[in-house]
C-alpha cells in the first residue's frame, strides 16, 4: 500500500514543490492511517494546514479505499 500512497503523494508534491514546500510519508499504520509531514514553506503556514491535510486525505481516500485517514505530524 505504501507504494500506491507514494504515487498519489507524488502528484501532490509537484504542486507543493512549485511553492517551495514538500510532503513526506512518515508511516502507514495497520489500521490504514497515513502519517505525513509537511516541509519547507508549507510546514509553517499555520492556518491553511488543516485545509491542506484534508485535501491530501480526500485525494488518498478517493483513490485508495484502504486508507482510513491522514494525520499530520
């Protein structure tokens, strides 16, 4: 499942990198919870982080039904 998640995240990375940010896949739990970490400019943008996390979560859950949620570390 990790490889499939990385494929989806790679699409997101292209957008984030254009703005000086990135996203790291930290871990996938056995329960299907994806743990991510935002880096760069995005890692310090405060108020928009929940919206960004929800967007990542929505994209992953739409494409990979085994993903149950996304948690930002």
